[in-house]
């Protein structure tokens, strides 16, 4: 018979390290608990010890340091969605945070928890991909830092047992001369309120402010496979292109191709072939309203 669940409530990161050294059994970390409580109640996970992170202020912050934006893993989606710094420097992440679940969920759910759960439909994940985010991790034996792309792909770099996400950071990109950087996020869900994404997307673009040509772009999609992924071929095609309605139609076709490659033969394939085009138009109209007009 399984022993009673143990509970620890450390007050600092140092306390966490000591707790991890002391406990030999399987552990789970809880901060917001919006996903974990469901998993515990359903028996999906059965840790020997639950470590509460909610009292550790060292894990809750948003700040810019030496050209990088740093976010503590216990920072809630409400805090992210209300941060002027995030809206200014990483608009796609602010938009994603503002669309996570309900107000009550955003008040509890944390960025670190969203990453640790690693749902293919996690709203923050495509945004973190295009922001070129890195993740800091604390385990019983070491500290390490890994790119978000590597972390979510696994292959030895994934989250290890008893390992805690402590920080998410990414570069604050500075546009070149006569250019500007914009980013955005959009999703489609099954309901208009508390919804899990059936498709989501994030875009980061550096664009020439004079000729309105693309200098650099990162484009990612989620809920099309095990993990969100970048559309590298599309990114290469868009280099130097003029933003207009013709380009939007070309992008829509490439997005449809991405669906066909990602989920061939799935029952949802035809729906997502249409939906991803609409989502692409929504993002382009949001980022470039003057150039796009009504691109549909």
C-alpha cells in the first residue's frame, strides 16, 4: 500500500535544494496547480512528495537585465499579461498570457508550470519559441541552462526527475537601423471563454520601416503535433519579401502545407487546413494593418 503523500513548503531556493537532497522518492512541484491538481486527483501522477513553491518570492519577477528579459518561473499569466515591459519587449508572450484560460486560471497558472506540463497546445510555448527563450533549471546535483527548443524536444535535454524550472529568459532584440521589430500571437479554441487551443501560432518579425520588407522572421505553430515547432522553410522564404496581400496569400498556402506534413490522415486535418489560413491572416492583419487591409 502506498504511503501517505508528504508535503514540503520551502521558503527559498536554498531550502528547495536542501529538500531535494533530503528526499529520495519521486517529487512533484506545485505553484499554481491548475494542471497538477487534476493530475493528482485522477491518479495520472503519484509522487511521494509534493513541494509547494508558492511562498518563494525569488521565483516571481519580471525584469530586464543586460539586454535580456528575465521571468521567474512562478510568475503568473496575469502578471505577464499586465506587464508593460512584456507588452513592449515581447508582445507575442503578453498576448498569449492574456488568452490562457479564464481570469481565475490566469491568476493561478504560472509560466514555469505551462512549460513543465509541455502540452502541445500550451499557449506560451509558440511565443517562447519565436522569442528564442532559454530555461534555467535546478536539480539535486546541479544547475543548468538549456534553450527552450532543446528542452521541449527532449533527447537528453528535457526536464529530468526532481528538476525545477527557476527562470525563463530571452534576448531583448534591438532592431537594425531603419527597421522595427514586432511580434504577435493568435489561437483558435473550441470555446470563446475557457478554451484549450485547437491551433495556436506566434510570429516575430524584423521589418524595414521604409520599404516594408522583411529582414528577419521566426514563425511557430502549436497543437499540430507532440510539441510546437518553427516553420523554418517559411521563414527562409520570407526573407526580403514585401508585406502585402499577395504575400499573405502565399503564407496561407505554406501554412496549409505545414498542416499536411504535420498531421497527414488525421480526422482534424481538413479543419486545420482551413483554420490555419484564417489564423495566419489574423496575425498579419494584427501586425501590419496598414499593409494588409482586409487580406481575405
